[in-house]
């Protein structure tokens, strides 16, 4: 958003700098940022600017509209910790503070909706640590239900008299999946595997992916940690392309023809050397370990392709 003259205001600049900072600080929404750091670490022009407040909705006094929103962590075992609610249209909702439409926090959200500013949504990934979701817009308000409709990625006109058709909601759902559900999947998987590749134990988050056991394009490919494996870039690509498979008993099998090949150290140690070996890293919590059912489905596909 820019001011009428086209020049960026201090508020625009702070919002944009904060967006870049949280992206970088969280390794692209992979590692949660502690609440205490969100209160103290971000600086703009040498001044400390708080990114969260005690309440879920945060509007610094000098800003014209809400700056960030926050959803606290819900312990494991409870459903979907990363949103307030999902409407019948599949889009997320963010609840008002209380039930008074004129509470200053609710006004701050309404102003953000009207001026179409991008908010940062901090979602609790652990007690007191948050994953930032950037480019979050409030696109409509449902006053009778005390909530706003959230769009992740783009602002779109969802008002009843707008020309928006069904495709816009479909588009928004795709955006939400990519911009919100995938990061939450990724952060859950990387955390469960303690930032190590399941196959080789590489411990550099920049080189790790959250791989799906069953692709999310598949009906069985749920975005849950039990359908995930933390894998380094090489092992992720090797898994997705059928260079290796993982048996339901968590033993790695390298494709037969690759075992015959002679090549450099990556093939020798990184692939052939893992043949017949158990996964090096598995989550401590039983419910986060790879699902035997999903592994079997994936293993059968690998075995069929490798035969
Ligand atoms: Zn690896």
C-alpha cells in the first residue's frame, strides 16, 4: 500500500521490512521464532519495533491499521492448531477480539481490510514460538459471527456485490494450501525429525525438505506429519524419483540397477551405503512417526516401478 502521492510512508516501509525480516529469520517459514524475539529483535532505522503484543491483534499506536495477528499454539493431538476456523467456502477465519465490533482491536482489523494492507499472521508452532505467514489479507467481515475472512497470498474482492465468481475461491484455496498449509506441514516435519535428514542425518535446515510419503496431489496424501519425512535435497529427489524406497519397517532400499553402478562418493556413500540400513532419524512421538500404511502404499509403488 502506498500513500496518495505514490510515495511510501514510514508505515509501508516498516511493514515491508518486517515482512522480509520474519521470512529470513524463520528460514522461509521453516523454523519458529520465539515470542520474546518477536518483541525485541526487529529494528527499523535503529528503533526497536515490536512484532507482537500481549493480545492476538497488534496495532502500534502510530500505525493506521493492524500490523500483525497471532494464533496461539494448540497442543499435539488437538485438531489443526493453525487457524481459528474454516468457513463453508474453505477459507480461514480470524475471530474478533470479544464481541464488541467497536473494540479498538476489531477496528484495527477493519481498517486493515478497508485499506487492503498485508498483515503478518504468527501461528503458534510450539508453546511461545511462531511461524510467520506473510501477505495475509482480510477480505471480508462476518459481523454476526464476529470474524473476518482471511486470504493468504492475494487481496481479492469477496463482497457479495463483487464480480467474484467461484473460481476466485478455488484460487484462494490453492493459495492457502501453498502459503499456509504447506509451511505448517514443513515446520511440523522438520521439528519432529529434529532438523535431520531421515536417511543420512544431515543437520542443516537450509538443505532439508519436508517430503511427502504420498504426494499431496494424491487423495491419500494428507498434510500431516505422519505423511512426512525430513529429507535432505538429494535424498528427497532420490525418493520422489524412485531411486530409493523406504520399506514399512523403515529400511532403505536402493534401486537394484543403482547398486551395480560405479561412481563417486555421493553414489557410494550417499546412496549405495544406505541400502539395507534403517532410517537414521525418526520422530520421538509415536503419532508423528511415518504411517506404516502410507509407507506401504509408497513402497508398493516403488517396488512396482523398480521391478
Ligand atoms: Zn540425506
